[in-house]
């Protein structure tokens, strides 16, 4: 069964992390790819399977200064996916 899912993320604030424009683009691409993979592999949480909106997710991804933008994006996506389960 195929379906379309649209996520709209208006803002992500990473305190203490400074990224160039190209690094932000890499972070965004990694976040989108990982979130797509997680939803594809594991499905949507039951409360969102009929549609819905979540106004705000407060997340605490485990971001370190040693991470590159791709790793940051993947970690943020995993944190978002976990947040959607709650």
C-alpha cells in the first residue's frame, strides 16, 4: 500500500551549533532521508495513521560538536520519530 506523508518542520533550533549554509543543507537532506526511512521501515504511530497535526515537539537529540551535519540530521530525525510516538 502506497501513501503520501507530508511533514512540515518550520524551525529547528540547535543551541551552541554553528553551521554554514552548505552544512545546513546537508543536515536537512540527512534529516529528510532518515525520517523517510524510519517511517517507511516502521510506519506511522497509530495516532497519526488517519492524519493529524502536531503543533510542537520538544526534542532532545543527542548532538555533539564532533558530529558532522549528516550525523546531526540523522540524530534529529530519530529524535523526531521517537517524539511522534508519544
